[in-house]
């Protein structure tokens, strides 16, 4: 197992989301790898924490990446955040899987989602977790 494919996976996921015809009109260029400082207006995507587990076997070095992607919105209600979250999910689950500069995505699976209200700002937040199996 190696963590070496993690940067390539993040770049590929970012590329997929930033060019997806359903995601792009909803958030434009508002896709980040950390929550922007202050209270940004509107709706945006944050590529968040990642957990990586060894899935190597005798034939290949592999890792299961559990990616958390968050949709944060200050729109009233959850509707807009849910529309963006649905578009993100569709974009990541569509075939073919994202192409990496190092390694190969074997598969992408939706694992879970959690919708909540952020206490500090009152914004809506949906955390999506995906399992991505990558061979190096």
C-alpha cells in the first residue's frame, strides 16, 4: 500500500467536479480544498478529509480512499445544497472513473451522506463520503 496516489486522486476528483456540466453551473469555480476564510456567500464545495486503508494483495498494491466532499450553502433551506450534492454524487459515480496521473481507479462507490446546519454560521452543510479503490 502506498499513499502516493492520493494527490493524483484529489487532482482527478477536482478536475471531474470543476468540468462536470451539472456541477459547474451550480457552483462555478467555488470548489476548494479548505473552507475559505470568513463567511463566503452562496454555495460551494469543499474537498475535505480523507482516510486511506491498505487493500493490497499478492497481485497489486492498492488502497481504499474514503473521501469526504462537503457542500456548504447559506441559501435558505437545504434544497440548493441537496441539488449540488446530487450533482457531485452523479459526477463521481459516472463512468468512466476519474483518470489519475499515477495509479488507476478501480471503482467509486457512494458510502454515506449527512446533512446538518452549521452552528457557527447557520449555513447548511452536506457531507458526502465516497469509497474509491485505487491500484498503484
